C-alpha cells in the first residue's frame, strides 16, 4: 500500500511477460510511449497507485535469464540489470572485485525487499536516496543500454538528468552494468538515515591502492550524486592519512550544495556528508 495516496488499487493496464531480451525490446518499440518496464517494481507500483504514471502496458523483465548473470570478461565485471540486491551481496565475485557495490546492496531496502530490488531498477528510478548509482559512480562503471535497434554505452554518471528523471529513451532499457577492475581494490559504502529510514546522506569510496587512485561519491544530497577523485580532494600520498582525511572532508563540505526538504535541512545534510566522508576514508585507508 502507498501511504501518500487515496488510491488503494492500480489503474488498469495490460501485463506483458517476455522471456527473452529481444522480445522485451520489441514490445517496447511496439508500445513506445505507452509502456513501462517492471524490474523489481517497487517504485513503479507506488507511482501507479498514486496515478503519477498510468501506463497502458507493463513489461515485466523478471523471466529474462540473460539479464540475471554476473560474468568476468575482458571489459570487467559485467552485471545483468536484473541481478537482485541479495544476489549482489552473496556473489563471491562482487564481494572480491566490487566491495563497494556489495556493501551498497545491503542498504537496498530491508532483507525481504532485497530479494526483489534489482540493480538496474534501483538506479533507473533516479531518486537521490537510492544506493546503487553512488556506488557505481565511485567504481567508474559503464552502463550498456539497448533498444530494438541500437546498443549504446554511457558512464554511470550520465544516467540521472534530474529528480526522478533518467537519460533513457522510451524504448530503451539498461541491460548490463560494467565495472572495470584493476586488482587490489578496497571500498566501502556508508548511509545515514533519519528515523523514518530515509537517507540524509550516503558516501561511497572505491580505491585502487596499487595505482594510488580512488574516487569518492556523495549521494542523497541532490538529484545527482557529487563525484570527487583523489586529485580534486588534494590527497597527498606522502602526508599522514589523518591530514588527508581532514582536508578531504573539508573540501566535500565546502563543495556540496544539499537540498532542504521535510527529511533534513541543507545545513544538516552538509554536516553529515562531511562526517560520513571522514568515516568512509578512514575505513578504507586507516588513520587516527
């Protein structure tokens, strides 16, 4: 049940359940502008109950096996868009090669919902409080996007273009998430919630220690996450870690411009982002 709407039922629609990607893309082409794709479906169902969207057709992707795989290829770790949060947490490859994503997946809803929430669905809703995109941006991930006629690739940072808006065309879906790997990777993901379990700030850090490089991404502050790398944070590998952490957290605090809403004020979000930044960097690099 959605608690923000007087409606208790869904509007009428035609339910479609393709068994192959080709079939799903064909349906999207045929019903372009009239159809919505269901991945996990949690956000979709709520929006339909609230009559914010009223699609004539709902295309359910859960039976498409090729969207549920995790493979190691020359391009990196390739994750199907329908892989669930619980599968990300349980995957040996994800835990070893994508530790930031494995930890972020543990925050994608409660334990029951994590069997339903998919990575592709989580990032496609383009809401600040979702966890997947912040982690993927810190890992320099690419997204494979397909329609019936085209395949293209975008950087994960190009997906969200506004609050609740993504850069996908009406006949496109995310098919794969590609995470490059370079060995010797460390990462973490931290999330600060209010009493109603809505994110006030999130921080993802992914570091490739052998290359002396890392990325830090701060989410839940604005429609798009804020991206920093070790250079923009003025990280000096010759200085003590504690000095670097203090400087980096100050830079984050001065750079971000959080939104204010019923969940938290801009000032509070700015403060929490500074604290989470310091904690995340300490978790990855140590220090006092």
